[in-house]
C-alpha cells in the first residue's frame, strides 16, 4: 500500500527536478522476523515504505537499509541509538538524522534535507557561516517535533542546515510522540523544543540568528 498519493508524488517529483548530486537515504529499521524485547518499533515498517517511495521519485536518490539488531557495525558507524532512523547523506555524512517517521508537517523536513544535500546549498547567512567557524567543541543538536506542529519543520530544517555547513555539528530531529521517554527526560511539553549538548534548551521556531546564538552558548 502506498503512503503517498499521486498528487503528492507529482509535487515531490517537480521539487526533485532541481536535484544535482546523488543523495543516499540510510534507513535503520527492525526486521519483522526478529523480536527483541524492548525494541518494538511500531513505525519502522511504514518509515521504510515511505523512504522507498521517496527514493523512487528521483534517480538521484538511493536507499540503503540496515537492521538495528543485526547490523551493529553500521549502527556504530552512524551513531544510531534508536529506530526508526534515517540518515540523509551525499558524498559525506553531514550529521543529518531523522528519528521517527517524518510524516505530516515533518515530511517537508525530509524533502528539504534531500534538496540541501543534493544542491550543496544550506541557504544560511554569511554571518551564520562565520559564527560556525568559531566552533571549537562538537555540537549535538536535538530538535523535538510532532507531526501535527506547523512550526516544527522550520526549526528542524535549520538544525539540519547548521549540521550540513559545519562538520562540528550533528543535528537530530526527533518525533517526541514516538520517543516519549526521551521527551520526558528533556521535559518536552511544547514543540519545537531544541536541546544543545545536554545543556542549553529552548522552545519555539527561532529566527536563524537567535537560533545560532542559543546554539553557540555550548562553546562557552
């Protein structure tokens, strides 16, 4: 059963006409034949189907699928700690991660990441580029979202853009509803909520300059 109707597929195909370089979607999932207590993944199957459909909309996109239990070497290589997980990468791994199924209002986050990686254009200001050059310690950004939040994609995509621009930044977009224990750990009561290096936390879809300022607090 297809998750995307023809109207959406045609819209995505039109968007993907601008793709230049190849993009790989690396999906970490759960083999339905293997049962591991505590690792039940309700959306893994649908997430894989979604990624297969998206990859099928452009010859610039390829798909690679790994099992979270069996493919431990790849899990470690990509630093994956929960599923479903999707890595969007080009010739290099820019630290762009999506945890949970990017449906609803989060579907554009996936599409934006694909387009950014393929066109090699993070679409950030020169001031932001200069600020990112000041990074001396690795930055791990976690943006908590929900599929019904119309403002979350803005924060999520901005985090991904920073990760693409700087090798010192890794950006995880996390569906709070699929990972409730993690959301509880970080007191996620409103989304988008961003956590930087376990220390700095802020809510809302902040403008680029303010988002970068809050992110750079981790360097102090």
